[in-house]
């Protein structure tokens, strides 16, 4: 009989060791995330529901997307009429904090991966593991580390949703045209200046697509986070499942779908709004490359000295050549 390889006991030992030695670290992270979620939730709950609906509707209006504005007003009014407004804002606060944390961590990792092939090769299987591991598996260690409540839901959502931020950032930077990089180098830009002024702006549509995917994955974790006591729409759905309450489950699921469509369309609109300016910047960078290649620094031997007399026939020939080039 083949002996059983007990990897689960080894993983349990690692978790117990981390709990014994890093308890203060996890308590600090839990306290910070709890404060952030409560602050965002308090800011969303502060204005009356009609006022917040007007604010949410104003976002697509600023993007000149009239259809999305009508949808936003109708969808949020429907959620309010189903008496799920408070739970929806709790879920939105969780998604906002998890998305912000995933973006702040994922984008720098994506930048590092685009700079180093070795780091990218090391990071890729880690991201594969994070994306393919069932979401429920994340709940076990997060509950051990952070207890029951909203914090394990945020942490599990962060781990599950961070991969697109890393992958899309790396992809966007690697897809920047080589001529644009050459233009930045020709004008004497440092590596940091090239990243800040050229690569990140041109990669921004791809990065925003990654942020959009982070938001969608975070919303998909709302129901799972409800199992840890995170509240919001996740608790509504999980309670309905445990009680076989079809009506409550349908209302909670519909609210999640309405919120997901709104966030998806708004982030897509932000990405579309960035494209014209980025295309203009890319054209300017390419024209800079062409000018630098055509008018490169002249060698001292070919540059006539101011004191050297040039025959009139040569001056006339130079003027005619210049006029033809122009």
C-alpha cells in the first residue's frame, strides 16, 4: 500500500506557526482594513439614498453616456425599493477597499514583472495558483488569521482578485511600441521618466482593463465573503440559501448583478475616455523618433566652421537642396 503524503498537516503547521509568531502583524492589518471599510461604508451611508443615487448617476453623465445614466437611476432605485440599499453599500465598500488594495499591490508587481523576465517567470505560477484555487479555500486561513467579520472577506477577495492587476499591467507595458521607448531614450529620459511619462500612460487602457477585471472578481467574491460574516449582499444570499428562501436569494442576487453592471460600464467608460489622449501622445512620441533619426547630431568634421568661406556655387546648391527637402 502506497503511503499517503499528508500535505494538509504540513500546511496546518505553517498556519499555526504564523499565528504564534505573526499575531501582531495580522492584528495590525486587520485593524487597518476594518477602519478602511468602515470609513468607506460610512462615507457611502452618510448622504440620503436619493442624493447618492444622483451622485452615482452623475458619473455616466460626465462621460456623456446617457443610456448608462438612465440605467443607473433605474437600477439604484430598484435596489432601494427592494430594501437592500444598506446591504448594497456595505458590499460596495468591501469591493472598493479590496479593489484599491489589489491595484496598489498589483500594479507595482506588474511593473517589476515587465522589467525582469526572471521575476515574471517566478510570479507567473504564483498567480496561476491564486487564480485557480477555489475561493472557499481562502476562507479557512483568513478566518484563522483575522477572525470572523469583514476583514477575512476583504483579504480573501484581495487574494482572489489581484492576479488581473499584475498580468494586465505587465502586458500593457510590454506592448508599448519600441519606437516610443527609443524616442524617450533619444531625448535623454531616465528609466523612471520613461516609465512615468511614456510607458504607463500608453499602457493605461490595458491597466484599466485589468482594474475592471479586479472589480468583477471582487464582486464575485461578495457572496463567498458573506460566509465569514462580512455582511452586505453576501449575507443576504447565504442566509437565503441556508433557509431555502428563493425570494430573498433572487433579490440579493439581482442586486449584485445590477451593481456589477454599473461598475463594469463605468470603468469601461473611463478606459474609453483615455484612448484619444493616449493615441495623440503615441503619435507625438513616434514623430519625435522620426525627427531624432533624421536630424541626429552632426559630426564636427561635417559642420563648417563660421570662419570658413564657402563658395557661392556651393551655397546656392545647399539652398536649393534645403528648399527641396522642405
